[in-house]
C-alpha cells in the first residue's frame, strides 16, 4: 500500500473515531439529562400520588391539598403507568397502603381490605326509587347532649313557624319529575356514628329521602332521589362520577326545575349549624356556589331566591353562602341553570336534626317553584 493510500486510510479511521466519540458524547449527555428528567417526573408524580392517597383515604385532608380550588393531584399525567410500575392496584386500597406505609409491610399483619368493584352506572339504575319509610333514628338522639356546646344548644331560642302551606300543593303529582336530588359525597353522615358511612339510613341519603317524601306528600312535587354511591371508590374522583350520574338523568328527563347536590359540612361548632323551630332542633343549611361556572349568574339567581325565601320564612335556618372559584368541575353546576349544592348540617349534628331540616327545605322549594310556575 503506497503512502497516499495510507494517509487516506488513517484519515478515515480518525474521522470515524471522532464521529463515534462525538455521538457517544451526545448520547451520554442525552441519557444523563433524560435520567434527571425522569427522576424529577417520578419524584413529582410520587409526591402527587401521595397527596392523591391522602385525599382518597382521609377526605378532610382534601381541603388542605388544594391550590386555587383544584386538587394538587389532579394533574398527574403519568398516573396509570406509574401505578403499574410501582405495582399499585387502584382497586385494592390495601396494596397501596402497604406500599405507602412501611409499618403495614409486615408478615404477620392481620389487616384485611375489601376489594372494591369499579364504579358503573347501568341503564336500570336510572329509575324512581321508592320513598323510604319515615322512621326516626332514636339511637342518635342521645348524641345531642354530648357535643362540646351541648348546654348552649339546649338553650337555643325557639321560633314557632307554620311549616306547611296547603295553597302551595299542586293539583296532582304529574308525570314529569321536577326536582332531582343526588349526593356527590354520598357517604357523608352525622353523629353519633362515623363521619362517613354507607348506611343510607344515617348519611345524607336519609335527608334526601325525607326531602323527597315531604315534596311529594305535602306539595305534589314529583321528585327523583338518586342514591348512587360516588365517594367510596376513589374520593377525589367523586365529582367526576356524580357528574356522569347527573348527565344520565338530564339525558333521560331533560332539565329539572331544581337540581340539588346534597352534602354535609365538617365544622365542629354546633352553634353555627343548628336552629330550633317549633321546639325541634334542626340542622341549618348552606349553599355552595362556583363563580367561574359559565352558568354562575343563573345558578346564583336560584340560590339567592331560595335563600331569600328561607330567610323570610325561617330566620337563621339558612347560613351565608360559600363561594369557590372553580371548585372541582364547577361541582357540576355548569350542567344546568337550576343546579345548586346544599350542605345540610355538619358532623356536629345528628341524623335526626338533619332529617328535621327536610320539611323546612321542602317548604322553601315549594314556595320557589310555586312562584316559578305562576309567573309563566
């Protein structure tokens, strides 16, 4: 091989080595950068996932884990893949807790977790449910005197008011449902039991049943009360599920004259959430509205009208409204001009007190609907 070909060959080798070196350098930089980025995503997602678990397992913490009224864990974009990577089963809370809390990772643990079935809403779930029997929960009456403000509650000023008005009763029940009641946080319940329970004779569903009975029996206002449980399987996703429920009914029946998402507050001062009418201890109510909701003005007009009627008929029964900017999915208030969220009492109230509110709410609703129908 002559000298010229040797120079060409050596030059080619050097260029190849240089190209390989440069490529290796770029690949190394890319992999290093990718590793750091991936680690940040994993750490960030892990932190958000922890928030998600806290919100899921401890609903009261969800109020802390919000920024601008949006849950911090709501923007997890790689949640599913991360869960698969970590071996977390979203249907099995036990496996998640054992991985998140080292104390539970023991071989002799006797903890048992119930496998929850995924949420579904079938067509036959959309039907008018039978009105529950009007039975007082006598077991919770004793709890009225164990609240920290028990003495103050017993000394509440009493207001005697005529609850019913025969002139508001429609001629017949009719075939068109006018009021729809459902609960995003279906398991929210009252004293003396746990704060959350699936026992629908003690949670907000008991209040919904009582309200349905009052509206239909005393005012011939055809009411549908849906008791689908939305908050057991993934608390943070409750509004997404209840939104599906509401949309199903809107699709089947069209709009309603009133749509009530019934909740229960969590404050512990019973003096704030209790009144006495006709010698009966009664849980107060409050409207919760979202300002950025595109229907806010019309929704707020409904809430203002209801509050005005309540203040006139039963002073002190209706607390000042609570406002959020967006809430979570506008609390589904963007689905109808007639949708409002109502909190009935708090964890300081008993089921009996909360159910007692139903007759007063029914009168307020009847006044509002009577005015609405007669103005047409």
